[in-house]
C-alpha cells in the first residue's frame, strides 16, 4: 500500500542507493550570518527567542552609554508541552571557546529513595487506574467487614493496607484499629497493635482539632470537596504500624521514611469495595523504641503528620474532582504534586494567620520541605524537568513543581487575598483537563509563555536594584531574604543564601553548555557590557554546535536588567 506521502519507486531506489553508499546528512550548524538584527530591549523588557529563524544567532547591540554598563539575563529552555523532552544546549559568545563541562556529567542525579518511588507509583496507579486486586472474600463480604459500626470513639474496624513498596502481588495487611478521636470532618483510628507509649488521648485530640478545624478547611477552600462514597461524612486518618514497616530501619536511616499516603483504590468505584471503600489517609505511628523500623518519637509524629495530611488530602480531593465527579483522568503527576506541595504551604500560612503570627515553629514544619526542595532544584535547574508525566522524580522535581504552582497563583489570581488564590486553584482541581492543557485553560495564556515568564521570575523577582515587571514576580515570597531568615530561625538544613546562581561574564566570553528538560530553565547566565562596549553575538545551539531541534520548542529567554 502506498500512502499519500510515499516516494515513487524510482526515487526510493535512488534514496536507497545513496544510503548504501554511505552519504550521511551532516547536521546543520548554528552560525551567525549577516542580516541578523540586533536585539533592542529596554531595561525590564523580556523576550523569548526562537533560535530557528536565525540559525541560533542572537545579536546584542553596542552599549550606547559612555558611563553605565549594560546587563542581560539569559535562560535557555525547552518549552514543548510533551513530557520528558530533553536537549543538550550550548551558549557561546563571539570569541574562541574554552573547555566547558561535559554534558554527561550534568546528567547524573541521585537515585530515588524507596519512599519516593512508592509515592510515584501511587500517583501513577491513580493515573492509569491499574490497582492491585485483593483476592479472597467476595466483594460484598469484604465491604461489610470493613465498614461495620459507626465511626464514633471506641469503634473498631479492620482496614486493608498495602504491605509492600514494590510487590503489589502480595496480599494487603489487615489492620485492626480503634477510633480514638472523632470530630466533624475527621476521625483518627489508631492501630490496636501500636507500640507502647504512643500519642496520648490529648495529643490525638489536638491533632484531630488541627485537621478538623484548620487543615480540612484550608484544603477544601483551596481545591474543593472530597468524595464521601461510604456516606459517613468523615475522612479517616489511620495511624498504623503497617506504614512504618513499609520501609526497613536501614532504608529509613539512609534515605528517609513514609510519613503517610492516600491510595486512590480506596475510593475508585471499580475496586473500592476490595479495599477500604472510603476516604482514608494512612499515617505512620509513633514508635520511639524503633520496634517497627527506625525511631519515630511522639514529637516527630505531631510535627510531621499534619503536613503530610494537608499534602495527601489535596491528592484525595483532586482525584474526586477529576475522576469521580467528572469522569476524567487523574491529574498529571507533576501538576498534582505541585498542588499538594502548595497545600503544605497553605497549611503553614493558615496556622500562622490563626495564631497571629506567633506559631513560627509549626509554620516552619509546613514550609521547610518546600524551601529545601526548591533549593535542590535551583542548585542545578537543568537536571530537572517540570513537565514529567512518567513520574514525579525526586525532591528537586517536587521543588520546581511547588515553585511553578506558587508562581501561577501569584501571577494569575485576581489579587493577593486568600479568596482570590483559592478561586484560581479550584480552576485547576475542578476540571476534566490535566497537565499543560489545564494550566493553559486556567491562565488563559499559552503554556510556553507561562513557563518562559516563570523561568525569568525565579531569578529576578526580588533582585536588588531592579524592579521586575509584574509578570516576573512572586508576590508571597522574597526568596533572597527568606532563605537566610529561614536558615537562622527554621532549620540549618536550608541554604543560608539564595541558592539560584546566575554566572556573570562579558558577552563575548559566554561559554556554557548543559542539558535542558521540559519546562525548567536550564541555566542562568548574565551577559555583561561595559560603557561604550561593542556589540556581541551569542550562539544558542545543542552541545555539538548543531541547530536545536524544533520539536523541543527551544527558547532563549532574555531580559535586560541594566
């Protein structure tokens, strides 16, 4: 069969002969040719340059000032909406190059911890709705056993909990738990086999109150309501040994633990009756004596579990809004994760507001992870994709997802009020759309334009001596002052200075190469010009000097700073 784009037989033969004769087609090289117009930007004006029309050549004019220097910020980026797109890149000024770091060295990243791999798989199962089945009792019998008795203090229930991080063929663990604290929206069940000397009734009541009156309201205001497939009007918090034992003591000490999780199978109509048939959040349990895995003292549980709850509750709400109410697919992993990390920050801000700004300890607990992850991303942004539906990656990918959602709210909410922010984030959760299309519809702006502006905002939002345009600003964070302050008052694990570095060099001396992944700004380079300095050119190409492929939609974001 000959398709409409097929070659006639004679041309096929000629093409085949040429191929067999070994006539490779060399890649076209980036080059500066005559006729490339100089880039005329006023201070504060950004642009995104497509390297295709000029063969990768970007021309900067001479500095007309005899007394003042000029400065530009250059950020190469892949702006394609397809996930996991990657390209090498090189920025080369108009003079001979010196040795640049090899691209291969820049591609090495830390392997994901078992906990991170587990979290990835949970979200991927939601996305594909391919859950492990439960063998044994018929569905009706299993459901009846799991939902027996009203969820009041003292009620005993049997729950099914995943028993392995990786082997879902293993049967779930049956956990008998007792309702220890029940409120208007949340009921806390505690494993009947919990280690001794765990949280007291007062501790559990305090946690329930935080969930019930503060974090529940925070998430439902920002994202919408959760489902109620079991009709009990409650979200169950199951504090169980089974979460601790998912990670061995050695892995816990080496790579981290699982604080808690939401499992979509519990509310997916196709399999819910084979699991817990209700809205459930799984939490680790206090274990100071390290009888189950590594030690988790009571103080850690009280500090960490509320942060995990507000994070996982967004996943639960998102699943209900996208899948159950509208019959669509679960949100793309990267955007779903960014929304949940934004929920962590919202929880911290709600606590700070509710205490008149006095509870900085709990505020730190809620934002520490986001700031830490963002610092990892900014430490080497070229290694980490924003748009990645094959998995949410590691902590750095979580950092860039949080930053992007935080930027979206600051950029596109009607104003800086909580109500305006919530109105915007509900647009993202309460829709059939997912991923980049969801962002485009919520912002009413091309996705490529949004990520281009975000990439520049990361460095110039609070740049001293520079007034960033409104589109290039974070409104709720001034990161250059936040990092040293949070390092001193919150945790020394955070960098003591702003972690995103933009290397400065004279325009003709620019020489940087690396990789760029979908959405993320790959590198931050400052091009400097002295008074009356001559114009210069910068070639934007792949690492070999060849033209960048149009399929990755490459852009060189340029902003004149001075």
